[in-house]
C-alpha cells in the first residue's frame, strides 16, 4: 500500500485528498482537507499552503506525521483578476435652479408659485411669495412669522426650509401651503426669483414640475424654453416634492462623463470603444475582434489603472516581461450608482449609470516545479506534477453519480469563472473568463449604496428576511418564521440576512423585494452570463446543446441560489446541470485532488 | 501523596522551582516533561496543562503557612472543583446568582457536589448560601 | 454638548482677565459636587457610618458594627462568617484606633503584626483607623503593607478597531517597557479570540512571562482562560451594599464560588471594586464611599481570592468630585494591602482634564509603590482605549519615566531605545502573521506588519476585512484552538523563542504558583509572590530600594546630555 | 434641525390615570418622578420644556402621535420606559429621566433590553431629542429608522459622573410608592 496525497492548488483554496493506492486494489480515500492558497496560484509561494493541506489531510485521516509516498500536484497556472468601476453619467444643476430631493417628510400639499423671499425680509411684498428659511430657525417661530405675514396681507404660497421641520411648520400654518424641508444649502437658493414648490400627497409623486408642459405653464415658457427645461422635468420624475427656481441661466444637465477608451485587440484588428458607451458596446466590440488577444485602458482612468495593475501583478509573479502579458478576457456589466448631484442644494442623490469591468490575465508559464521541489524538501517525499488543469477536474466531476460524457464543469470562484469539457473522444478543453464572486459583491454594494463590503458580502451569501416583530420574521419567499424567544433589538423592523450566526441587519431603507432583485440581478449578470459564456467557448462547435452533463464545482456551487439560476439558464438548451458530488460523497469539493489520485491509481494498474 | 508535604513552608515556594518533584500533570507527567519537543510530538496535550487537586492542596498549605487562611480554603474548594466539567461549573455559578434558584434547587446542587464530586467544602458553601438567601428573600419563587 | 466645551458664562458681572485665564484652565472642566452624607455622597467622613463593635458568642460573631445577627444583611453575614478572625477579633477591636493607625505608620511595628491585628477588625473599625491618617500617613501605610516587595505595573492594550495586530504590537512594546500584566477588551465582542491571541503573542515577544487577560462576560473569559489563550482574570466586580450587589446579579457566595472555579483551572484571578460604585447606582444605604469599599475588601478577603483591583476604578469621577475623595481612594488601596490582598491600585480610568490633577491622583500609589501601580495604564493612545480611557496613556510614557528618575521611585516602567521598540513591534506583528497563517486565519499582510512597526494609533493601520476576521474568530472557538496550538504554530514558523516563552507561561498552570498572593513572573520565569518576595519594609534603608542595575536603567531618558561629552546625548 | 430662540417653561397638567392606549401608531413618552417638577432641566441644562417640545416635534414630523405619562413609583429608566411601552398602543415608548438619560423601549422586550439607549445624558441636546422622537414614531409605524448616532466622550466621566450620581439620588427622593402613574398634558409657555 502506498500513501498518496492529491493536492489541488486553486485561486483561493488548496484542497488535498489523502488515499491509499495499490496495484489491483480499490483505491481507499482516507480524508480530505481545505486550506487557503498561499500566494498567487501557480507560483512558488503555494508550497506553504500545499504542505499545510497535506498535513491537515493526514491529521484528518488520523495519521499525523505518517510517511507519504507521493504528493500529486495539479499543473496550476497563475490567474490574476481585477475589478474596476467607472461612473459614466452625471447630473449637474447650475445657478441652484432646482431642488428635487425626497425629504422623508415634506409638509402640506399642492403647488405654490411665487417670488423667493428670505424669512427675515418677509413683509410688504406684492404678489405671491415663496419663503426661504435658513438654518437655526425654530419651527414654532417660523410658523408664527408666516401666520403673521399672512395676516398682514402677504400672499405666502410655499416655504423652503433648512431643517427637518416641514410637517411641523405646515401643521401650524393657518393657510395650508406646500413646504419642502431638509434643504442643506438653503442659503444658496437665489432670492427675488420666480419659484415653484410642489408637494404630492403621501405615496404619490409630483405631477406639474415633473412634466415639461407643466413647467411651461408654471413659468410661462415658449417652445424653445420648454425644450431647454425638459431635463429638469426628467430629473424630478418620481419625487414626492420639488422646488424649481427660474433664473436667467439656470439649467440642469444630464451628461455623459468621458472616462476614456478601451482598446480591444483581436487576432486581426483593434477597436477602440468608449467606456461611457456602456457594457453592451464593450462586449459587442470584444465579440467583433474575437478571439480576444489583449485589452488596454487609458492611463488615469479607473479601468486603465486596473488593467495596468493586473498586468503588473502578473509581471511580478512570473517574471515575464510586461509586453508578453496579455489580457485575455473582460466582462463589462452596466450598473447604477447613487451619486450626489453637483450643484444640488439638498444633497440630492441621483442614480447614475456606471460600468463595472472585470478583467483576467493568465499565463501558461507555470512555476509548479518550484512548488514541487519545495514541497518535496519539506515533506521528504516524491512530488509529481500531473494533469492539465481542467482535465483533472472533469475526471473528478465525472465521479458524480448520474453524470456522463460529454461532461463539462463550471467552477465559479472569486475572481474568475472556469469551464472545462471532456468529450466522447477523451479530449479536454478548458477556459477561464473574467468576473465572479467579487464582481457580484461589488455590484450589490454599489447598487444598494451600501459602501460596506461586508454587508454586501452578507447580502450575496445569505437569504433575506424582514423582522416584522420581536417574535417573527418574514423570509424573502414569503414564509413566516416564529421565535419563542425575543429577537435582539438591533434587528427590530429591519431587513436582515439570515446567516448561520443569526440575523444580521442590512443597512438599507428599501424593502426586502428590492434588495432581493438587486442580489439576483447581480448574480445573473455575472454568474449566469459567465457560465454560458465559458461553456459556449468549450462546447463542441460552440453549441450548448451538444453538452451532455454540466457539473457545478467549487464554493459557488454551494451557494443557495446560483446553481438553480445556472441550471434554469441551461435548461432551454436541453442540458442536465447540477451540483457536483465527487465520488458520491464529497459534494462539489475535491474534484481535482480526488481526480489526481484516481489518475495516479489508474496509471499504476496500466503503466 | 508523600508525607513531607504536610509541613510545607514559605521556603518551598515557588514549587515549580523549589519542589518540582511534588508536581504532576493530570496525566501524571512531571513538570520537566513539558518540553517543546514533547509539545511538538503531541505527547503533551492541553489536558496536561491543568492543575491537579493535589497541587491545589499544596498551594493552599503554603498560603495557610503565610497566615492566609481564606486563600487556603479557596484552594481547597478549587481542588474539589477540578473534577467538575467546565459547563457544569458555570451552570452552578449561574444557579448561585440571586433569585436564580429555589431552596430545593440549591439543595440539589449541594447534594450533587457532595455525592457526585465529593466536594464537601463546596457543598457547604452552597448550603450556607441557601440559608442566607432564604433569610434575605433571594431565592427564586417556587413555581 | 461635550465635556471639553467650556462652561457657559453665567454671571452678569464682568470677569477680570485673570478670571478668564483661570476659567480656561482644564481643571475647570472637571465636575465637583457638594457632599450629601445622608445619601452616601461623601468620601470617608460621615456621621451616618456605623460605630465599630463586635460581639462573639459560641465561636460566632453575633454583632457587627452595631447590628445584631438577626439584622445582618448578606454582606454583614459573609464578612462575619468568612473574613473576620473570630478568635482574635474581640482583642483586636479593643485596641484603640489611634494605636492601630500609628502601627500602620510606625516602621518599628512589623507588617506581620499589623496584618495580624487587621484580621480581627470590623469594617467600621478599619474605617475609624484610616480616618485618623492623612494622605502622607496613608502612603506610609501602603509602603509598609503592600504584599509584594517589588512594585509592578499593568497595561491596557486595546484597539478602537479591535485590530489584533495593533494589540500585538502595543502589547510587545508595553511588555518591553516593563508592564508585568497586560489587559485587553473589545468593541465587538466576537473579535475576542483574535485580539486575545494578539495580546498573548505580542506580550511574549516583548518580554517572556508577561501575564495577559481579556475582559469579557464570565463564560467566555473563563473559556479563553481554560484554553490557555489568556493567563489571568480581573473584571469580577463586587459591591458594598446588598442591594447593589443583587442589582449586579451576584452575591458574595456566587462570587466566592467563581473565585474557586478560576483557581480550580489554575488561573490567577482578582476581584474588582471601588469607592463610589454604590452611590453611583443610587443605593449606598446612607454609608460613606470608603465604608462600603472596606466591606468589599473584607468580602474579597473572605472569599479567599488572592487580590483585588480597587481605587474607585470606573467610578473615579464620583470620589474625584467630593472633598477628600482622592484621599479616600488612597485609603482604600491601603486597606486592601493591609488586609493582605494583592492590590492593583487603579489609576486606570480617565480622571481629570488637568494634567496636574492626573499626576497628583497618581502619586499616593506611585510613590509608596503598590502591587500594580496602575491597574490599566493605557499602552495605546486613549482614543484606542476600549476601557473608556485611562489616567495615563502612551503620551505620558516619557513623563512617567522622568518622574521615576526625579523621585528615584520604581513605577514599573523604563525608557527603551527606539530601535528596540521598533524591533519588538515588528517581531510581534510578524509572529502574529505567522500564527494567523498557521491557523488559517485571515492573512496579515506585510503592509500591516510594516504599519504595526511604526504606528501610534489604530488610524495608522490598514483596515482589516472585519467579516473575514469574525469568521476566523468563530473558527478559533469552534475548532477548540488552545494556547498549545499557538505554541506549536509559533514553533513551526520560526518563532521558537516566543513559543518557548509562551510554553513557560502555560507550564506554570500545572504548578499553581501564580495562584499565590500578588504573583507575577520575572523575565526568567521565576514566580514572584508575596511569599518569596514578601514586603519586608521596616523603615528607612529597608524594603524595596531603587538601586543597582534597575536604578541605572531608570536613569535613562529619551534625552540626557552626556557628562563625558556634553555635545552628545547618552544613548 | 432648528433650535428654539426664546425661553420656554414646562408645566405638566394631570389629566387622569395613565391608561392603555388604543391608537396603533402612538408613542408613549414616560417621564420620571422628578421630570418637570421639581427639576426643570437636564444635567447639561437643556430645559425640560425643550426636551418635551423636541421629542413631540420629532414624533409629529414623522406623522405620529404621542402621549405623555408621568411615573412616580420608580426612578429606574428601564422600568419607566417598559411601563410606558406596555401602555402604548403601538408598544413603543420613550422613557426619560430628569437628568436627560433616555431610552426607546418596546413592550415585548425584556425590561433590561431596549431598541435604542442613550446612556450618556451629558451628550444629549435638543437635536438628539428631536431624532429620538422621530425614531420612536417610525418604530411605532413599523418603519426602520436609522439608529440615532451615538456620541461618546471619555472625558464625560470626570466632568459629569458625580453630578449624575447626585441627580440620580435626587430623583430617587422623588419616588412616591403611593402614587400611580398619570397621564399628563404638557403646557409649554414662552416666557420672553
């Protein structure tokens, strides 16, 4: 009997499988282990992780310190991925002409049109006035002053406040007028100008100021002027309250931000594509030059910087000259990010367009021999490098009960999504495409405006629920769960993730449904898109229909919804897709390590 | 236990230096057996790094020889407690909190200390507490 | 409104320029209140404290300080039955208080005699004695009665971000500067295992034999102790009235049981109490702060715990605000020492806006020396101090060292050259990096090691992936990682000397030597307790004297002009 | 946020025994024995009139309704607030001590637990009381408010710890075991 340990060095984890093999005897797998990969996959730094993984596997097998006959390593090659995001649109307000934010609680209802006047200067005005109230005013004092002015004959038609006092002031007015509050930069509202204030009833949105012709009627605009203010109307759509001030040069613009170009190079030609053209344009350009040979970005942009960093890291890791490093895959995804409006007076936030880009570079220059030498020295045993990446994984996956050739595997990791195929003739093919778990986290983070990677990670990994009382939660699927003991106060009334450690509040003010949509869309746009993209590259004749079984491997295969999402996407192509169960026992883990052992055992039988 | 330990004096302190021959780990190893080599080889485990009831009694004697009667008693109670599993020690502590146990529950703990663990000093402490709690209205309501 | 905002001008009268200057002095940001003795808002001189008395019948105390046994509350009962020596109490109580007070001061009365006499005294009698003493006499008393001969010091090593690398680096620096014990606590409690590991590894890098603890709720604290990740425990609070004790969800019996539980696992432990806590919680039962604290001290003694952390601790703002309050705080340290307990003597909480007041509050412990002058000198900047700030922090290191040198007193610290500090900080961070790698905990980057080497506060470190760290912390508990696993990890990763230091600390658990009164470790792993290093002060020329090699160490400061070559500084 | 310009005084007019409310969105504000009378301001001199005005304003701004009760039998903040929560139609109450220490409570919680606690009275000003009122109203309407940012000041101890203890003792003096809780109507008068 010989004690062998198969070791799979992956991007993020190193897995080991200890087994006893002998000619003519059934291989006996003893135990498996899992440890974080040390250093970049395929580089000498991996040796430490390999040694740890071997030691762990032996400990788990109840044979610590046992003499190992052979360690089997996969032929791992370095893969480096990067992630960047560019915001490509912005809203700019000039001359403080518009306040379109959504204070939680505006006061009053309706539309008021008049000339802007500071509270202190109230009195004696002819015609309707919109009162502008600065910081530090007390709600009782403000209401009192407005009521007095109305008594004196001033036609107060609306008010704009600095503090969060709109309901308080409106409730104290003898005459009901719309009041907009929480305008942080109220001191910049131009005075003596015609302005309109509109507040919609609770649960409704404004009608007049969010409509071009409504604005035209309000401010008596001609056709050309109406055309000019139409961006204002668009920008105000969907808000419950708004203020528009008519000034000589005032304007709202919604413009594209030039964020540089990407140069995508194929075998025969190069195309420049503007990042601000969006994800579809970028992916289309990549399709046109296929097969992609390299991508470069413009220096000084996030994307350019990210691509350069990816390249530099690979240079550091492999020692190859920069010129030889090629970026072989890019995934662009459209997203929305909340951005504070430039020139806004109330800290208004608009949801701007952005493009997220994942890139990946790999090299064929593996330095596994160095790893092997170091492991051999540390453990004092024979170390063999064997098996082309992908090939071994497929063989391991094939031990999943019910799977059959042709078989493809998809391994969705943190930085890249990998696919491999074993066809009926025993040929294998493998690809790596950019974009995986990290990109999903980033999309969730930015789209929910969390600015909190941990919270985004939690949303990605766990189902959602709403804590409806101290004794029950409503899960995202609508089911209700009751608790005998009161839930902790910090989750009361909140949207939470349901984690093994308990309920964790998600710092958002949106309903569960909205958060769920963001999460699933992010996963769909990355994992589903990439699974299909990668499979199409390895599928016979590029046709998904010709794939027999698709087996999902790796950590993402353990996700609570990704496997089902991928399977649903593949179903129309007549593909059987499921979660790997290596040797019927290991689940989606250990395919490569077990595959190495199997291949080794097979070689013993038939040398 | 050897006979010369009854007359331990302050001069015997520290035992780890002056009387190492009196010390054993719970698995019977000598102090000198706790070496790095033994740790690395797995011969010494966490189980070895605990104090034995015998050692606690010795330390209690030294404390008493310094006139520290109560510290000596504490060592004696501790010696009895070495046999009680961690979780049960904590459970007993929680049961001794005010308004946490009925008179019957307190007696149950005392009986268990005495019966299962031969912890007579600890049992006496619990019974004494039960008496005081009864007088000061600190027992849990019988339900 | 924050505490550093100046007081609003209330008077209509135009103030003088001088008044303006005085108004702006930091001391006027402190709060001061008038006494209210009926409610216990009084330091130590109150007409409402009981008169001393004791009566013994059938070998049992049946009257204590004016109360008969049928009227005892549980503190009276516990003290009468466990703390006071029944055989000697009637004779001891018959000794005039002034006689006893003089014995505490008079070098010709031996420590042994005055401690023996103390075993028979009731709380009111003890109060009656210390009330006769002024603050210098109290210091004389501490100098004589403190249990260990060699004074020591204790540090807080915490991080506002619960960053284990920061805790390790500051623990290492603290240890090399001389702290004998290091204490930590958390902002996010779930971080505890990683921070406790950081503290232990860092401490053993700085100086082998440093003892560490992590202040948490009892179950987790005991668990970390039993695994050998921490070495002692301290935050076991006791109170001077029955009602406040019960509000704290404990009784003298539950705490006594807990004391034995720690000892049964070979873990050093002390209780914590302090003047002001009862009145702060509104239930002083009309007794002075010091009277109630004396009850705590006797309760601790009765429980058989080896020591006590007292000196008001987290309630220092209360005695600090009443007349004679800091004298009372010094007196409570004296009583703890006199009752033959190890005394970790406070100076561990934000006390005053005034640097002068902070120093004067410190001197009654620093000058006579105590078992731990500070029971928490902040070895991190106060803003990183998760115990809510200390009376002294890292900014005060050079001042402290200078006062030691000026007064020729040993406050437990020393000046250490920059290169040595950088070296131990770097090594602590690297050792922790190796341990984390060995244990599959979230990696510590070289950038973090570099930051730790040169950092001052948590702001100087890269942010950690908190989620991953918390996951790692959970796995430490779940996998049952023990101190021995850490030793092995250190040994395997080339930190054999640190591993050896740590193993020595763990090994001591078998001997129980650290369970004795005031036990600490020397750098050579010799347990130093109030047995083999018992205080032998007997007047001038005796007891601990700052001389020889240690004095040479303490003569060093950051900048001292060389006598040999005045153009250079001594290094 | 606004601050009052004038000085206002508070008097609490008793309207009857404190009873259980039925409005599902109401917030009960439960005052301690010494609140308003005999004390008139918090530990940092925020007038009680302003505390009440801002708490009520916070509730009103969020479209809620509030009801005030005064408790005499205990000066324990948790007990006061929990008592208020049990009388609240929504189950939400704000409890407040004369020195300013405040808590938001819910009736299903254990007495010593809470939704939001503001233990450092010296750090509570008019602005914070407004936010506390606003959050209580949102809890009462089953919304998810962002917790009021807590402030921290290590040097509050030397300045305020003893005064807090003194005020605590004074508050205890005002406990009247014989007197049941009453509903009160705040009468806030501007004096300048």
